[in-house]
């Protein structure tokens, strides 16, 4: 089950309302031009995508076992949570219309905080683009949804994710136990980043690129 960041912020009522409204209305095409909110028509594609252990194996917060009924309920729940301003489940089709990636952003508006999970289809992994793709998602969470804190987890042996997360400037904060939907738990590496740090890094990298 998705868990809020270890650091507990408190949003003002105005901030909380603005985040909820942003989650309801934000366009995932700002992350990737072809990305869209997952709906019932995406259930078979999501089942195909997530049935590959190379895709879903490292992810703790998806329903298991993966079948149309569970994925359908997850899509429906995510749409309800989007209306409440608390989650966004997106899919990215390839040029043949097959789902090539998904992402799920969980938001705690009252804590001005969010978490991200997602995966690329196996043939798109090891693209060398992991850091750039993740950075677009982090920018969307901080700058479009407007949260002040993002917490991320990765399985202990998920070296690619760790690399991508640290390339974005997240601070390693040791380990935490992630609760699995079946009631079990998984040891995870854990990172956090504040919006202030995100914006500072973005400003400094712009200064660097302006110099060159
Ligand atoms: C995580 C994921 C999105 C990354 O995208 P990707 O295109 O595969 O990533 P990249 O090829 O850009 O590799 C990411 C980094 O890991 C490095 N890397 C790859 N294999 C590695 C390994 N075995 N050990 C250490 N680093 C490794 C790459 O060199 C790259 O670092 P660099 O940008 O400094 O060169 C993708 O692999 C994926 O969907 N994985 C399955 C699901 C998953 O793990 N989701 C995240 C859950 S937290």
C-alpha cells in the first residue's frame, strides 16, 4: 500500500484545496506528450504490461495477482481518487497503441506530499532515458500538482531506480518497510526531496547550461 513520506508536513487549507484541484485537472501529457489518464479501456493493456515480472516485479503497490478484475478495480479506484485529488494513474501508448509504460502518483494533499511508482515495458528498459523521464515526472509533481515533498521507495536491489532517483537529487534516508497489498512487507530503500531543493537544482542547472 502506498505510504506517505516519513517527514510529515501540514498543508494549509488553501494549499490542500489547490493540490486537490491540480490533481483533478492536470494533464499527464505535460509529463509525456502521449500519456493519458488510465480508464476502463486500458485494463487489458495494463494486464499485459504488468504481467511481465520485469515490469511489475520491483513495484510494491500494485494489486496481485495481476488479473483483469483486480486491475479493473485498481483503475476504477484510481479514477475515484483522482476526483478526490489523491491519485493519478496514467498510461503511455506506443505508436501501435500498445501500453508501453504506466505511472501512478499518490498524493496526500493534507500533507502537501506525493509518491511515484511506474514502469516501462521491458523492451523500453535500459534506454538510458530513465533519469530524463523520471525528472519530467518529478517536475510535474512539484510544479504542476504543487506538492512540497516527494518520498520515493525502491526495492533494495533496484539499482536502476536508485540511480535515477539520486540523479534527480533526492536525499537517501535509509530503509523503510513497504506494506504489500497481500498483507506482507518488503524492505525498501527510501528517499525524499523538497520542492525548494527541486527548484534550486533546476535553477542552478539552468545557470550552468546558460554558461555553456
Ligand atoms: C526504472 C526504469 C523506469 C528506469 O528506466 P531505464 O530506461 O531502464 O533506465 P536507464 O537505462 O536510463 O538506467 C538508469 C540508470 O541506471 C544505471 N544502471 C543500469 N543498470 C544498472 C545496474 N545493474 N547497476 C547500477 N546501475 C545501473 C544506468 O547506467 C543509468 O544510469 P546513468 O543514467 O547514470 O547512465 C525502468 O528500468 C523500469 O521500468 N524498470 C522496471 C520497473 C521499476 O523498477 N520501476 C521503478 C520502481 S521504484
